[in-house]
C-alpha cells in the first residue's frame, strides 16, 4: 500500500517537474533546508520515526508547492507518514477544514475571512496561519496575440470589468484588432478569483461572458487555443506553460513590468499584482497528531527551496525563522 501511495505522488511530482525548469534556483544551504531555518526541532532531525497521515486540501494555486513539499517530506523525512494533497479551491477547502475532524491543513491564496474565523471559533478550532510564499497574479494571452503583450493596469481592469465595456480589442486601443475579447479566469471557489475580484476589480462586476473554470489546466488549454483570449491566474501555472502562453507585461505607471521571481515581491516592481499565499494549520489536530505539526515545521524550513522550484517568490530568511519559532512554540 505504501509503495502504491508513493507511486501516485511520484506521478504528481513528475507532472509538475516543469516548474523546476521554468523557475530559478532557491536560497538554500545545500542540505535541503532554507537558509533562514534550522532542521533542529523536527522529529526527523531527532531521529524519531512517525506514522499516520496528513490531509491537505484547498487552493489550486498552492497545490504545486504543497505537492512537491509532501513528496520531499515522505522521501527525505518521514517514510511512514502518508501526506495527501488535494485542490478543491481555497473557499471549498475551508469548508472541508472548518468542520469536526476536518482536514489538517487548508492551502489558501487569500487570507481567511472573518466569517471563516467565526466558524472556527464556533467549533472550538484553533487555526494557525502559515504564510509560505509570494505569488504574482499573471495576465496571460495566446502566443499569436502580438498586439496586447504590454498593457497598463487600467487597461487590464477595464477589459475584465463589466462597466469597462471593452467588448472588442479595438475598444481598448484603436490600433488593436476589431475582434471580440474573450476573458477567462478561475471560478469563485478559488482564492485567485477572490483576490482579483476584491483587490484588483474592487468587487465590481466581471465583464459579461467571462469564462470561469474550476481547473487551471482547463484555463491554460482554453487560452492557448483562442487568439483573442486573455486570462488570469498565479505565476506558477504560467511558468510551467510558457510554450503555450504569453505573459502580459503590466505598466503600473513606470513602464511595463514582466512577472518573474525577481519582480514578484512585496516591494518589487510587480507589487501591485503580488500577494502572499498560505496554508492554514488546525492546531487542535496538530497537538493530537505529531506528524501534522512535524510536517508544518518541515514545510516552513523548506519553503524557500520549494517556492522557487514551483513558481513562487520565496520569503525572507527572517520570515522563515520567525515562522519556524512560532510552530516550535506549539509543541
């Protein structure tokens, strides 16, 4: 049974291997842990063998990061622990997390909402937020689109806003083709949608006819086959599909900026479209199941390495150190 689970997760990692080729090298100290973290304090470092399961659901954006992290943990730290990672979407994942005997972690590409915090309080659940990396909301177009490779932030907003009334590319700029714009994005289950709608569109109605999908792979396929398409999702999905998509360079007021691991930062040139991504830990379960807390600590110790491998900008050494210390305090 263990070998079968290992086979399944190796297959997942193989399908995500393109992330490593698309993204830069990480900051690490050569032993698989991030520079800002120490391996001390984990069960693996203490030589303790753990067993049992760790169950994770939530964000499709964070899924590649956590899938690779899970495989690294099972192969390098605790072979007796089975880490299961699913991707229902941030909001759908919280519904599985905020119940009795729910999931151990919920990946999220947005912060937990007040009503979700209230539900946790009602259930007596202690929820611990773990910021794991930075992501850049990436606007993508079909490679055959040679006119909209650079757009201003305002033009992008107008394209996706109903009140922008940009039905054809020529409505955006007069020298663009007189062709209908096809807008795409992830559906309401995803934190990426919520980030785009709340922070970028300021909770205004999306353009009529916007095609919203549950699966990011479907979005990649749709945009790659439609010359007049424009869509949005996390940088990692673009980085693993550069042969099928073009990333729009966004002018935030000081010239066009291409999303990259260098520009995606809280104070970087792409900051307006940068956001932190998270996983949320059920502290109650972490205190009952030592493998859950051990995996949480391992995740933060290796977050910088896995971030860069899977299309995310890594956190600073100081952030990693503080996060590990907080988790150590839960023991």
